[in-house]
C-alpha cells in the first residue's frame, strides 16, 4: 500500500495535554474522543493527513506517565513509545496551563536517546499574551523551535503544519483507499467480553491494549490485515452498555462511535461471554447490527472456561435461535481468544456470511420460487394485496421488492417475515439480514425485471 511509504508523524505527551484535540484538528474531523477526563486515549490511532499537497501519517498516542505503578498506564506508555520507533518526526505536546512537569524532561531524554526528530508544541495558548509570557520555561527542555498553539481553536496550527512538511523527508506517495474486496469487520459487544483479546488473537499480535478493566477500549481502532490473499479491516469498538448504565460523556461518545462503525461494516462479530450466557443487551446489540445491514456472527468467547459437556454447544445454539428473534439468522462460533481455539475459523465464517450478504439471485431462480409460492396459494391473509412478482433490488444486504396490486396498502409484518424466511432457506442467506419491500405496480410480465430502490 502507498500508505506504507508515507512519513509518519507521532504526537507524544503526558495525559490530558490535548493530543487527541490536535490530532482531530490536523485531520479536520473528529476521529479520536476528546474530553476533560484524564487518559481518554488508550490505544494508538493512525490516519492519513494532508497539508499543502503533502501527505503524511498522523499517529495519536496515549498519555505517557513515566514509571507508573498502574499496569494499564504502563501498557499505554509502552504502546506510545513503540509508536515512535518508525516515526519520521515526533510532536512533543505540553500544556502551557500546567507548566513544565519534571516527567517531561524524562520523555525528551528518551526520545533523544532514540534519535528521533522533535518539534516542541505548547498547547492551550489561547491568547498571544499567554504565548509570550508562559512558554519561556519550556525552553529548558532544549527542543527548538517552540510552537505555541491552541489546538481546540486552531490558532497556530497552520504554522505548525508548515514546519512539519518542511522537515519531513520527501515522498510522492499518497494514501490509498482500502484495497478492492476488503471486508470491513466490526468487533462489537458488551464491555469486558474479550473483544480486544479476540482482535489480538485474529491479528496474531498485540495491536490493541488488553486489560481486565471493564471498558478499556474507548475509541474504535481500525487495523488492516492481509490473510490468504484477502484484506480485512478489523474494527475494535468500545463496549456498549445499556442506556441507564452509561457513565457520562466518555461512554456516550464511545457508544456513538461504535454504532457508527457498525453502520459502515460488512460483518459484525458480536462477542458474548460464555460464562455469563446470552444477555438482553447482547440481543439488543445484535438487533442494532442487523438493522445496520451487517452480516452477523455471534462469537461465544471464553469457551475454554466452560466444562466440556456433550450437547452444550447445541444448547447454546438453541438458546440463540429462540431468544434472538429476527437476528436468529446469525452464524455462531465457539472460541477462546486466550487459547486461540477456533479463532482461525472466524475468517472462514466471515467470508461465508459476507458472500451470502453480497449474493445476487437470478431472476429465473426468483421466478421459480414465486411460482412455487403461487402453487401453494401463498397470498397472505384475507384483504392482503395480490402478489404479482418479486425481483432483487440490491445486495449488501440482499433486498427484494415484491410487486403487489389491490387489497390493503401493506402486507402484514409476519407475512413479510415469511417471505424473508423462504428467500433465506431457498438461496442460503444464512448470517445476513434480508430485506423485503412492498411496491404497488401494474401487472406486467415479471421475467427480466431488475431495479434498484
């Protein structure tokens, strides 16, 4: 990919100095979560940025707090320092309001030891007076030049970007779109069911932070991987809690980002905890994934903690089918992210349900099914419109239009579901939603009819 050739710029600094705000400001969109709580960014983010025709990769990292006793904070620091290994430049961000903190000298020393080019960026300089009077102390760090900015308002960011591209190595590369045929896979579920562990197991490396702390993943993390000559974009999302249990601004934004990612995904891996069983919230999340048009694979994780008993997996299957309602079409996998059990098979399942989601049925095959339905006298309850013919209008997910005439304006919902199920059984749409729309039209020969809604 061309992105592999782009120079990388990494933002480093203590927690809550405004790294994610600067990241969003340079990108020109809100990609990372920002807020007043310390330590919102935990995983690293990487996105393509452009200024004056020059392209580079911008990397946002978690806050560095040297030699913290907290294991999670140490992991965040390790990921931040790992991110700078291949960087062409580091933007070392400090907070003018907090003044210089001793740990910042330690960070600068570590970056110098690694031989990395740096720009010192003093954030939250909301006025020229603040910039003039309160940035002098940061000169003690020995990093020149110093760029006073206000990332929240954009003040000074243009000058910073001019300095960045002037110092970056020459590169004609531009960011590529996703490779053709890439399958977007969103990993979703309640907090602490093992989503990040599952992503790491699928990747074969610790790309995202894993912790026993509930809700560790706050932002959605995209990772492009190549496996068996096929590209997958893995999207590890924040845990989704029921509305009454969302704790403030951070979780609200996390949920919004997670749902937005499901809406642009092809396949949703709904991770549930085998030791807890299927919860009402699991069913709700599955329904949201199905409504967004994703194919759905229910991943029953932590299966290594379940005592092996004959028929136990069958019992899970029956419970899923009985409790998930209209999402009963979902495929089901029993995995252990910890041991790697059945993780490789997830890719085959993803390929299969995505293939079903993109399947287009020939008009001749639809006509044959319609003829069989007519022979059975399937026309709905008394007063229903008269079914004339059906055609496929779209894929991803499959959508079908039933043309009708006369009778009531719409078909009953249960009859529409009956048609969905017949289409699913006849043409193997397992794992994917199927849409059926009713359209009134003139009675005309149905063969060869195609159309898009």
